């Protein structure tokens, strides 16, 4: 499979992959059952506000519960609540894994 050259000169396999440093992942790339701490929200104030209203903000620990195959919604657990967010929003949530469950 051939990638494409991103606007910053990075080579990606898929458009939804963001260049990340260290052990950071997007919610999309986390495995089901994996836990992590939100470290960053990539996007403007609108998306940050919407995610914050759902309890997803930097410093919060989350667990990925499930995801649909091929760009479907992603379900995560924040505190004692399960929240489903769309693929587009999930790819903007940057997480540092705290466990290696189901890897």
C-alpha cells in the first residue's frame, strides 16, 4: 500500500494518522481494554469544549471499551460513565497509555 506525503512533508499510510512522539497514541489506535491518560486534544476550542463536556480532557484517565471497524464510533469509559464519540473526534484525542491490556 502506498502512502501519501502530508502537508508537513511526513509520509503517512492513511490520512487519519498523526505524527506522534514517544508512546503517545490517538484513541483510534488504542486497543480495546487499554487504559491511558489524555495528554492533548488536537483541534480548536469547539472540539475541546465538546469533549470536555463529556469528561474527556487532559489529565483524565480513560479506558477504550470498543470501536467499530473502519471509522465507526469509539466507546470509552471516563470515570464511571461510558461515552461514545465519532471517529473524527477520537483521532484528535492524544493519549499516553498507562497499561498494556490486550496489546
